[in-house]
C-alpha cells in the first residue's frame, strides 16, 4: 500500500444536479500507467482535473480518499494546490498551442516552470530549459527555445509542453489526450517519451479515447461511460477479452486491416437520395478530378521561400476514394486548398469532370462550385456562430436555388439522412457535440448535390465511436450516390479503411502512390515504411 503514490477512492464530481464522475477509484505507483478510456462526456478529463484541484468553481468534489504519498488532498487551499501542481503532479494537455502562452518564448515558459516549482536561479534557467527540451527530443533545442509557440510544429509544441510539465520532476504525470490530432510518427515519439518517463519511475495517468495509444502504454485500463466505470482490468485482458458490451463496441469501432470496408458502428445503413435529379450527365470515361503538376511556394519573413507543394499529380476516379497521407508540413492541406480553388497554384492545373478548374478566375468556377465541396477537421471554425442549424444548411440550399419556403423541410430530410433529428434545427454550433457538428457539416455539403467531397482530416478530433459513425456515413454516401472522395488524413488506419488508392506526401512531393492495400502491405519507399511501422495497434 505504501508503494502507491496516488490513491483515489470513490471519487464523485457534481456540477449542480449533474453527476459527471460517480464512484471512480484507482491507485498509481511509481512506473505504473493507469488509463482512463471513454467517449466525450464520460468523465475522463473531469477526473484528471479533480486530481489537481482544477475541476472548476462550480464543481463539488467528494472522495472517500484522495491522497498523494499519504497526504490528504481533499481539503487543500488554492495556495497549497499551487504548490503541488507542476512540482508533484504534472499536467500535459491535448492542445499545446492553446496551453502555451503565445507571447512568451518557449524556453522562457519552460524556465518559468523551473522558477515556480524548482526554485532554479535565473542564471541557470535558460541552460536547464534547453536541456529539458533536448531530453524530450526537441531538435536544435537552443534554437527552438528562442522561438514562439506558433513557430513550432504541433509535435514540437507538444514536446515543449511535456518539458514544462516535467521541469520540476513531478512523481505523477496526468496526460490528457496528449497525442490526439498528431501525425503518426510524432505520436509515436510522444508515446516513446511518456514511456521513458514511466521507466524512470514516474506514475502516469493517461486519458485517451484512442485504444491503440492506450494499449501501447497502460498497465491498467478503466473504461468509463457517463461518469461510471463499466470495465476495468489489466490492459491485455481488457483489450483482448473485454467483458462489457460497451468496451467491445469501442474496440470494434477502431479501423483496422481486419475490418477494412466493413461497417464500424452498429448504426443502421443510411439512406440517401439526390437533392437535384436534374444534374447534367457527366462523361463516365473521365476521372472526377485530374491534378497535374501542382506547385506552390510561400514567402517567409526575411524574404526566403518555402516550397510547400512540388509537382504533385494524381487522378481521382469517378465514385472512387483517394487518400493523401503525410506528416504536418508535407503539403497535404495546401494541395487540398489548390484542388478546391481556394489557393492559386504557382504551376500546374486541376480539371473537374474534364473541364478546367484551377487556375481559373472564380467567376468562371462559380456556376460549378456546387460540384466540389469540403468537409474540414473543425467545422466549428467554418460555421457562423450566430446561425442555427436551419440557417447553416438553409444558406447552402438557397445558393442552389431552393426557395425559402421549401428549405426547412429539405433541411429536415438532410438531417435525417445523417442520423440527426429535427430537434436540432434551432441549435447553434456551440450547442452541438463534435459528432453532431461534423454531421451538420456533411449535411451542408450534401445540400448542393456535390460530385466530389474533399475531406480534410474530418475525423481526427472525434471519439472512436463517433469517428466510426462518421466513417460509416461517408461510406454509405459514396456507395449510394457515387460521390468521389479526396480523403486527407494523418491517420493511416482511417485511410486504409476508407480509400481505394493512396498517395504518400513528404516535403511537398508524392513519394509513393498506388492501391491502398498494396502500399500498406508492400511499401516501397523508406518513408512510407516508417509511417506504417509507427501506427499504434491494439495488442
């Protein structure tokens, strides 16, 4: 019992009349990792924040025991909590860009953690901060220490956040979705770093909806649903022989080679119908998209140029699905922006249905704009926060000539096609869950009867079960309406599940392309092999 650093017994967290966490308990000892798994709203993050006194002013936190190395944490003052945070319990959050101060250089932020929690003299902080950045795998740490957070990639920001969290050598580290939305190779590096900290004796509470990530680190897994524990046990037992139906559903929802092309969720097949039955026929012998020699450079501060996309070419068959994969900075999203006609290429061209699309003045594309639509990673940023669901979809319907009197009925029909009800019509974007927002984004795209959907990281921030529902929805859409998909993602498991062909990008160029299964089973390029080897898999 004395070997346990952190002991939690019968933890309950309430917000008014709502119980967010109901009776959770666990122990974390040196070098041991406990993982909390579940969907959004399951109580994972609230549990983690409660262990740091950060559940919020409106939260009521009760526990039969909540102790750190034998000290009772239940009635601490805010001043005592500040002494513990960072010094004895470190916190690593999901979004380092939000968590790091955008106005303070990275090295200074790590150094500030040393000042507050480790009482390191000013003269030593910069050197210690640089060493910490090196320890967490940041290349050129002296250069990166002098930069601001926005000048670092997502993976470097996440490692800098970990450096700040471990600066005072806390014995417990709470990692809340530390790899969500990171590239597969960067994710592998962050997981390896957390694994090294655990091997060095730190206790780790890992909060994640990604079962493959959990399987790579956890000793014990606790599955939560609606604030309650539905299953717990040693990691191998929970992942290989789950006893709870909910756990089995979570595991079945993970895209893998074994379920390629099959449905991931228990939801029924969607039934789609064309909004516009009077579409002009398209020549079946032409690809939906033909991309030829696209290149794009951007000028950096100081006058230097970076070539973001370099001579990229591919075709997207009518009714087909092409995946584009690569790390951040590989040129995926810039390529998508040029395909959509949102960014003008320096060289090269895009054809839609055999007709010129880019480069072209927007006035010459406008009448065909409905043929190509986009589903982005974060629909919230593309929605007008003042508009309700009826307005968001109705605006798209109005753009293709649907009279105002018919828009609400058509909107209800679209919502039903993606598994949403008319009760959402008057809700605004912030009142919707992530999965609901993504489905509304799909509705808005469908409203104009597109032939090509450009999906730019459409499921990267979703829970595994919601991701499964959205992927199934897109599969139904493709099968029933013949929509072509350009699917951009860093998640190779998703790409393998939904695409026919794949193009691998690195440094702005396509380094390998071919049928998806051929590329995954027999990759020819060294970089492709590195990406595939970095994919976390369930035990």
